């Protein structure tokens, strides 16, 4: 017997964002469930693919799944870029930051996921950080303001990253009760955290329809340097 129930809405219905929910559950021979969701811009017209992640936190009484055993990841600095731009890792994993550029970099994060400052380090060297707590860490270089990346540390492997069409498909969900969380780059986390959505999964496919969000169309992340001040270009810099 299929059973899909919904709790409180993840987002309040306000002018800038709202859920358009079209639940569709179909029978499946699988013993797991599948979740689908699409990000839609509240304005007309198309918008860029935006880095975004959804994940499910098991409620009390629903067993938690372990992450895969990989505990080391790499965020490469190359051509004044972080590659990849977005990484989802398990809590406690180590991320290495090798410098593959022929000049200095400085990697820092002052956000709630993990606060750190790796200092100035030269070409060909590498430093690493252990992400010991759950959360979103925005990564920047204190020398090059155009460089940015995101590391999302989770305690659950039940997550999905948005594809090029801004859609999520999260498969192999064990039956049970979960809280659905959403992160979208450029959307204030305080807005995303306004509420949580409780979902019950049995078997089959649950389609939550569209989520309208105030997604940035510029693709840029505005930020200050590690001291909270604007970047000051130095025409004589060797970096």
C-alpha cells in the first residue's frame, strides 16, 4: 500500500518564492523510493543552471544510512578557479587544496560550515582541511576575488545535486520519515531555513513539482575578503 503524507511547507508562500507541488506517486517493483523536484525562477524566461543540493535527514525511528568510505577529496586551484566548484562530502572528510597555478593563493572560509584560513602558499604546494561539522562552507581566495567554491558537509548520503536543467532526482530512498533540506547558491540560507518539510516515503516515485526561488541570474557571488573588507586590486602584485 502506498502512503505519501506531507507536513508543513518548506517555504512560506511569499512574493519571492513558493512551492508548486504536484505530487505523483506510481507503483514500483523496487523496495525503495525516488524523489523528484525542479527549481523554477519566479520570473519569466529561462535562467542559468544553478548549483543546488537537496538532502534527506532521517527522522527518529528511520535508520540512517552510512556514507561511502571515501574520506579524502580534492579542490584544485587552477587558472584562478576552484575545481570543482561544488563538492558534497561526509562530515569528517578531508579536503585537499593543491595550488596548480604558477603564483600564490590564499584559501579561506568564514561561514557556518567550517571556518579556516590556510594562509599564503606557493605554487606546487598543497594544504588540507578536515570538515568536522555539518553545514555549507563558502570557499574563497583572499588574493583573487573571482575564485569561489562551495563545500557541503552532510551526515547522510541521501542527497542529489541539481542537473543542467535545474532538476533533482534522488533515488534509492529507504522507506521511512525524513526532513527535506534544500541549498541553492545565491539564495540566503536564512530564507531556505524558514521551515522544513517532513516527507514519508514508502515505494515508488514522489514528484514535488516546482520550487520557485529568487535565483541570481548573474552567476557571481558577491563577497568581501577574509577581513570583511572589499578587495583592493594591486597593479604591482606578483600573484
